[in-house]
C-alpha cells in the first residue's frame, strides 16, 4: 500500500491509533499575503492602498494535551508585532473553561451540549472525525516522504475539489493549494501550509509530538487564580426574532421597505453578536436570504474596521450615505440613521443596493 493509502486508511478506518497526545505547535502567518489571497477570491468593498491595520507577521505558539474523545488542554502564546498575550482552554467533556488574553474567564454550563470554541486548528491536526470531513472536500496528490516532528510523513499537495466549499475556519482562506505532512501510522497531519501564487503565507506545524503518554487528570481541570472573575460562558452569536431584537437592542432597529422581491422580504435571519471584552462592540445583523443575499449590520457605535476602506459620499432620496465599491464583488454602504450605525453589503448591483439602503425605516413602524 502507498503512503497516501496508509494515511487514508488510518483516518477513515475504525481503529484507534492513540489514546493521548502531547504536542507543541507553531502557527505563522504573513498578514499582507493572507489579505492578498483573500482579496483574490472575494472582492469586498474598495480597500485603501498601502495600509495594514495589523502587524505584518503574526506568530502563535501552542502547547496542547489531548485525551480523546473530549479532554483537551490548550495553552496559547500569541506574538503580533510588539504585542504578546497568553490564553488557556481546558475541556473535559461538557465542562470547559476559557481564559482569554485579557484575563477574563468563562466557564460552561455542564448541562449544555458542545465543547469550547477555538479548537478547529487543533482538530485539523489530530481529530479523526474532523479530518474525514475536511479531506472529503480536497483532491490529494502525494509527492514524496518527509520527516516532520521526528516522524515519517507523506507529503501531500491538496486543493479544493470543483464545487467544494472549504470554510475559512477550516483552512486559511484564499489559497491556491495546500501542503500537508500526513503521518500514516497515527492518522494525523503534522504540517499544514497555504500557498498563494507560489508563496507560503500561512503555516501551522507540529514541532514536537508524543503519543500514548499517561496524562495527569489535573491538566483537564481549571484552577482559578486568586482574584480572577469567572462568569458563565455565553454564545458569541445569538439568533433572535425581529420582535426580540427590537425589544432588546439599545439602539433603533432598522429594516428595508424595498427589497428585490416580496419573497425576499419574508425570508430572513436575525443574529446578535455580543460585545467581546469590556470595550467590545455589539452588533445586530439581519440577513435576507435571497440570491445574492443582503446583509444589514446595525449598532449603537461606529465600526472601526470600516476605516480600512475608501468611501464615496452620495445622497439619495434625502439620505446621506457612503459607498465602497471596487466595481465587482461585494459592495458596501454605510449610513447613520436615527442614531443607529448601519452597514449594508451585497453582490447586488450598485443602484439596487443604494435603493435598499435608502428605504430603511425603524422596524417598529412597519
């Protein structure tokens, strides 16, 4: 059997190939190249030239202990420019705790299903179930053997299959192709690189790994530090009804009175993104599920991310707006109405999107 065949048999087979993992991972990203890759696949507004709001190189070093199927400890050290921070995730079944870089601690409700967020990158290396889902969307080609983290691996070239949809939190978005170093003995992936126009812009590699060591139970239990404030975990995204949003939002909720069709006006989703941290900004998004879709984000505070775009001021039907339009892809419009900061985006043509934005009225009047 080939090395690639051995790896696929290990991933898709029923055998268990390890009962514990202790590993160190390094994740490196060029923010400039990553942005170029994203923009090549999806044009979103018209960005300002020659600006980068984030440090150009971001590096994350992670120590991880795994005891499948659902015990995890992940210690993460992030370095971005001169800024560094430490975070911790601990999970034991439905019980989990997260300490973020600012020292805020969230703990789960053990009666609720589901594990902690933020483990996708670890899953892409070591989770057999996740790898099955991921590999089904990829065409794989073997080109030799390589030694990674002192283990013999098959070197794979991977690209999205025609019509496949790779979610951006699975693998770096916008890549032309990926390189994997896959361990056929253990059924894991020890190296993932994303390339755009031949240049590597994102690497997640296992630099040290040990399998089947006994792990102390204390690794999977959170021990609070004196003075730490602990609060119950909340979902970052909450689905609401429109009436519920009107009742709860501290700003005026706006809805359009003109849309491409009456059917479009009836099929929509309302989601609330909670503020993250003391200075976070909460926002409500109404998504009209037409083709193409229309998204309307609203908040009581301005969105600082919009400073990265070039804006053209316009006035339409006595409303002052601004549009960021690269001439193709997704167009973005902004306005302030009734004290609400609004961002509207879609791949609809410019005139339609301006007309929809101009038709916004307070939801309680409709």
